[in-house]
DNA sequence: AAAATAAATTTGATTATCAAAGTGAAATAT
DNA sequence: ATATTTCACTTTGATAATCAAATTTATTTT
C-alpha cells in the first residue's frame, strides 16, 4: 500500500488513505472498545500484530492526528496512547464497520453485549460510546462503559 | 496486505479483511454514488486505478459477495457489475466514511449536494440512498437519486 | 547487581502494488 | 468484407509494504 499519497480530494478517499489497511482500525477498536493504551496491550490483540507493524501504524495514526502519545507518569518506559478529537469522531464509522461485519459474517464472534447494544437506537449507542471514552471508560470496560449504562452484561 | 486470512472472528476484523485496502471502498463508492457498472467506467475514476489492480479488486469483491458480475445483453464484450444485498448494506458504512472524511479533511472536495445532504437526518439520507440504488439510480445521478429526492443541486 | 519488563528497531524473506505494455474477442466504421 | 476501434482484462518487471523472529536500549523490579 503506497501510503501518504493524495490521489484525490474525495472525503471517502481521504478516510481510506488514512484508515484503509489491515491494522489501523483494529488499533482504534482496541482503544475505543477495550480502553487499551500501551504498546504492550496492543501487541496482545487477538489478531497478533507484530511489533514492527504496530510501531509503524501507531506513528502513522499519530502523524495523521488520530491519536497522541505521551510518556507515562508512573513508569517512564511506558508510552500512553490516547485518541484525539478526530479519533473520537471515528465512533460512528467504527460502529457501522462492526455492524456490517456482524450482519454479514457467517460466524461473528463478539461479546453478547455488543449484539444486545445493536438492538438499541444507534444514535443513542454512539452517544453513550463517546461519553464512555470521554469519561475514561470504553465500550465494554469501566464504570462509564456503554455496557454499564445500558445495563447489558448483567 | 496478506488477504484471505481469518485472523479473528471479530466483526470489525471481518469487515477490515474484506474492505481494508486502498481501492475496494472506492469501487463501492463509484457504484453507490455515481452508478458505475463497467470495467471501463471504474478505470476512469478520479484516483486512477490501474487495470491489473482493478481486475484483482473486482474479483475479490465478487468472491466476498459484495458484488455480482453478469454479461451485458447489448454488448457481449461488456460485463455489468452490480451490488448484492451485502453490498447495498454498505451504505451506512460508506456514509460514515464520507462524513468523517468531510469533517476531518482540511480541504474536502465533493459536490455541494453532498455537504447539503449531510445537514439532513442521517437515517433519512441513508434510506433515500438505498431506495435510489434499488431504483437504478445512485446518490448523485438518476431520476431517483438522493440529490433529486432532497431537491439539492437545483 | 541481576533479572525482568516495556517500547520499540533491525533483518531478511515473502507478498502486494504499481505503471506500462500487450492480448483476444466483439463491435463499429469504411 | 476488411480494417479499426473498443472493451475487458492479463502479463511483466520494478518498487514498496508486510511479516515473524531476533535484537537493542532504557527503566523498573527483585
């Protein structure tokens, strides 16, 4: 994938040039859905991304303004990755990516609470998702998670 | 991109493994937004896809059940590509891809009618978009286009 | 002081992508 | 009827991305 080009000004092409690869959206998913924040946590993803590709994708997403990197205050080896405003704005997109995969895949594997959440109004779920992340939680985890607010996974 | 793998059952990963590349969503865009149907029309896209990559992506999307290929009845050289039900179901995803690109890109280039449409209720626009394609039109073109139904581009 | 942990980087092989040229069948023009 | 054009690809050879595995450097824990 010859990245960094500017093949056209089409907004769809813009998004695809930033996120159209195998790993970028999975990293964003790990942040938005599971609250992952460190290199080591991303390395442990279900899909087994390698460290060289991970480092490359994180640098790419940082340069494109999707996420930011700050040193941990408690452990100076660690870097903390967090989403920018543009990264948070990916919630509706990620919701539709997950939704299409859920209805199209012959055997989608996700927590039951995801499939339960899909039965609710999508605008509501997407708003709760943003509020969860802004409060330091994520879709599935934390006291302000979508799962907690909707009373799923009880 | 080592395609055809099954790295996990995650619905997001499922979608990304099918559509996570530079060209697949642009082909779907050309079909849904502009009503393109033939190899030659896709070749003329703004982003200048080459014939070898186009042939590969079309075969990929056909094998994944996003589109179908039938010989033209009027010209036996031509193949007509059309979207399947799964392909039509990409409308909400493509809408969000375009929406994120529109608010994130520093200089998005699209017809004014797209930006006008974004001001309307997204569920309405997505429903009109599907109806347009089902009626043989597309987002921008044809008597049943979204643009026509919303009275944009007058 | 030694061992473990964290965030990457390096290496060398495999795979995808690219632009440019070429192919064969069917339609159109002469 | 013949020549030319159109159309949907395929082939080719170079460039670029991706991969798993091993290594490096700095920090933290034992």
